[in-house]
């Protein structure tokens, strides 16, 4: 059951994401986008408020920590503002925004890996920071924490595949890894998470 | 099927991506193996948890003031006239053009490297390992090309022109490097150049695909 206020699902056909506009998408969103494209920051703020929950959720789960998720969320909306001219308006704004969110989050992960030269592929969950989970996650608390403790590569694939619904070919294109690697990372993530859930 | 076989196939079984024959084999095993059935139950429970996760999460604080400040720092109506990645791509294209024009390797074998490393090239870059490395890049290129081709319609004509032009330059550079390497196999500098050029191509394709 999709909670009220969430946006339309994305259809995936033949391996290609074909976003479709929310059938009930108010003309208001189209108006907001048009005004924001013309430079109206108040309109863009409204788009921010309508989409920040979804963007932050995605950033938090990909980043595994709240403080980084906040930074990434800011980066996403700044990038969206910069690239708004490339949004054609043929689909829901969210259908354009969320792949951009994934790109920003994964790019930041690669930048951090280069800057800090940390060893990322480890089975040791204590090697990774786990921020305080955001409020309102009591129902899914255990799985949120468990996902945050996954090794970054496994976490990214699990979130994209099992939470966000991307296919392995799409994940490979987004992350720059081979499809086989994406499958192996998913297998690893699911195995580690099953061990946690079994405790 | 052994339990190890079933555990390897369990992801595809639950995701519905096994062939009919394989599906039946896994089903048959699960029917008689309690341990594997428990693994299946845990996996389905995990996926149910994932499906039940809230789609929206509130940030701990309002992030708009910080975002607005960054937009103000950009200046009124400041938007880049080119896509944000185009500057880097055009610079990369200029470098590749320079590389291509410098690839005039003579037919005679080069002298062994006597630089700081002081080792001959063949110790690190044997043909099989180069082929394996290049094979990896070619596979990634093929997958990204397919993804980009399927979504070309979502890119603006200007963006497509820049992407296609840079891909053409890189493809030409790869051809030149391969020709040079064929005449001077084991040349360490050329091997580095080949793999580096492959990396650039994959990066350009990846970025172009992300724009779609």
C-alpha cells in the first residue's frame, strides 16, 4: 500500500525506465517547474518541500549516515536547480529528480573513496559510521540500521534493487560496475541482512 | 541439487528470474529441505521489510536555508550555459586529440624503460593480462552503449552532438593506440595509454547515460 502523498511508480519495460506522469499530478507542479526554470526560487523551494522527504530517504539509505545524507540532499537540489533547463516536463518532476539523486549520492561515494583511500570492501560493520536514524523510522528501525552497516557497495545495490526497484543493468550503468558484480553485491547484501534479521 | 546450489539460486528464484526448469529443481529441493526452506523464508521476510520501509524520511532539520544560500552564491539566474559535465568532457577531448596526434610510434622496438622504475615492461603487462583488462572495459562499454542508445531521445541535440563527437575522438584514439601497440607490444607507456583511454570512454558513456 503506497502511503498517501507519494508519487507515481515508475514503469520499467524492456530494461528501460519509462517514467510516466502521475495521472493526478496537479497542474500546480507543472506551473512550479515553469516558474523555477525562469529563475523563481520561491517556486523551487516549493518543489524542494514536496520532494525532500523522498530525496533524503534515498540519500540516507545510500550514504548510511544522517550527516552525509544531509549534505547529499543539499547537493541534489543545488544540482537540480543548475540542470532544471534539461528537464523536459514530459514526466513527473520526481521521475527526473530521483535518478539525479542516485547519481549525486554514488558520485560522492566514489569521491570520498579517492580522497580518503579507505578500504571499502569489508565484512566488518564496525568499520563504518552509523548515524542516528531519522525520526519516524521505528517501524523499520532494525532494517534501516542493518542497511546502514552494510559495506558501501553492497548497500548501494541493495537499496537500488530491493528498495528502489532498479534492475541490475540499470544499476550497472549508474554505478559503473558490471551486471555480474551488481548481482554478486546483492547476493552479499541479502546474505548479511538475513544474518542480522535472524538474530 | 545440493543445498549450496539452491542457496546460490535463491535470489533468482525469489526474484522470479530462473528458467522454468531451474525453478522446478529449486522447488523440488525446497519441498524436502527444511534448512533451505528457512533461508527462503528469511529472504522473503527481508524483502517484505524492504518493501515496507517508508518512502519518505524527514531530514533532522530544514535544509532549505543552506540550499538557498548556495543558490544565492551562484548569482541571480546563474545557470551553466553548458551541461555541468561538458567542460570536463571538452577538456578531455582536447587531451585525447593531443594524444592521438602524438602516436607516431616508429616500427623499430623501443628501448627498455630506464626511468625511475628501471624494470622492463613485460614483467607487468603480459598480453593475456592486457587482453583481460581490455575485455573488462569493452564489456562495460558495450553495456553503457546499449543503455545510452535506448535513451538517446531524452538528450538534447546539443548534448548528443558533444557526446557523439567525444566518443568519435576517443574511438579514434583507441584505434591509434592499438595500432601503435601492435607494432610495439609490451610498451608500457602505450599499454597505460590504452587502458587510460578505455577508462575515459567508459566515464563519458557513464556520464552521458546518467543525463538521460
